[in-house]
């Protein structure tokens, strides 16, 4: 008979080691959780600060763009050289608001440099500069770079006539003046209050520039002196050789993206300011799908670029600063007793179809380099935006 073996299991004292083991596991898990949570909080905080720094840097870009816009009409050489006007000094590319600006919970530092289009870092020829803005919040920083561009519009006179079919008629006290005028002191002006002074010492443009010899211009105030309503240097230039052709102007107008399109089918009569202003000029296009024309009545001010496709009939008081382009088939007609003044330039680009400027009453087209700045402002802005 086989022997019987008895096994005795003595489990006394096992609870303590097991408890300690579980406590160690819990401690490790707790420590891991704390580390993970702390790391996540740090990551979240760093991400938040990084985003804040990005937005602060973005604010610096916008501040610089506004400052450049204000001084863009004479190029960017002054901004590249800084306040001392000398190259190779500490204020090169520092704008008028300084090298470091408090914003929100952080600061931004902005510098402007040339895009080196001509090999000279302190001479701007193409109206493009690079803005670099670094935003800092606590220990986080972000740097953004953007290109600011300013596109001037060169015109050949107070009224430029391009193509073979355009016609111009002046009557009453209307005038076309190529001498350079300031814009009115108050943008929200009316009638005689929109009268402005001549820019001192500024060169005059032709009153009327014609790409070809004028055959359809009727300045009918005085038949013995049919051009007595036109001023400039010279009053009328029929020599050609200007900045562009009718196709150039039509292509330019067609390349623009309007901020507002006004069609006669839905807005046949306009009595309010919808054409932009001096601080926020815009590109406005007039279309005439109804074939009834668009009428402006009342007192209206505007600024920027106005493109006329179809008939635009002005019977009220109209004051506009910038460029007006009358396309093929378009008519710009002023009638009634209201005073209409355009400070800038009108381009009549009507080859292949009838287009006309017909000014009656007391209406004026006055060349103004300040007014043309409003046109340029609509073609200027930021591009090539990137984070460094």
C-alpha cells in the first residue's frame, strides 16, 4: 500500500506582501497619472501661449500694414531707413509705432525689409516690402512674415479717352481740369463744401488725353473757343503715347474683383453712400441688365474705383475720390442742378461700342493725386503670408 504524503500550506503573512504590491502598483499608476496630467497641462498651456503669441504677431502684421498704407504714396524708402533716414543703423525698418509694442498679454516686434528686387536693400522700386512680426507671450513666441504691396494706377490726365468711338459733351458750367487738386478737407461733404484747393507746386496732367485725334468731343459752352472749359498741361493732348491702350484699360477693369456690384434690375435708383469712403475705399461695378440705367440722386460720397458698364445717370450731388472707368457701351451722364465732382481721373474705354461722358449743369472732373491714392488703396494689401 503506497505511502500517503500530506502537504501543509501555510499562508500566514501573505496579506502584507500582497497589500504592499497593490499599493506599489497604485502608487505607480497614480504617479503616472500625475505625470501624464501635468504633461497634458503643460502641453495645453504651451499650445495656448503659442496660439496667443501667433495672434499677437498677427496683430503686428496688421499694424504694420496700416502704417505702410498711410505712407505708401511716396514709396517705402522712408520706412526702410527708419526715423534717422540713414542705412545700417538700429532703427532700419522700424516703423513709427516703435520696435516693441505691448498687445494683450504679450508684445510684438515688427521690422520692415526690402524684397531686394534691385540689389539695394534701402531703395524700394516695386512698391513691395517684407513685414516680419514676432509675437511673444510669456516664454512662447511666434514669427510671421508677409509681403505688403502697393499698386499705383498711372493715368494720362483728368479724362483719358481710349478707343475709336467715345464721345465727350460739356455744357453749362462743367469743366475738366488736369491740375493737381487736394481732396476736400471733409470727406462727407456736399455741393460747394466739396471744393478743394490746388496742390501747391504739383505738376499738372493734361485735362483731356486722347489716344487718337479727337473727333467726337463737343465742348459746347462757347463755339468760338470750344476748349475754354478744359485746363491742364496741356489742356488737350491728342499725341497718343500714353500709359495704356483701350484693351489695356478694359483688361485692367475686367481683372478687378468688385467689392460691390450694383445692377439696374435690382437697384435702379441709389440715394445712399454705398461706394466706399476715404478710410475704406472699394471697387464698385455698375451694371445695367435692365437697360434702364442706374440713377444717383440725393447727396452721395464715394472713394476707390468705380467701373461703369451701362448707363450711370447722376441727378443729385455726387462727390467721388479715385478712378472711374467707363467701359464699352457705358455712359456717365450728369444732369440737373446738383454739383458732381470727381477728384482723381476718368477713363473712357469704349472701343467697339458707344461710350460717353456727358456733363451738364455744374459738374467737374479734377485730377487729384490724393484722390488716386484711394484707387491705389483698393489694389494694395498683404500677400505671401507664412509662419517662420
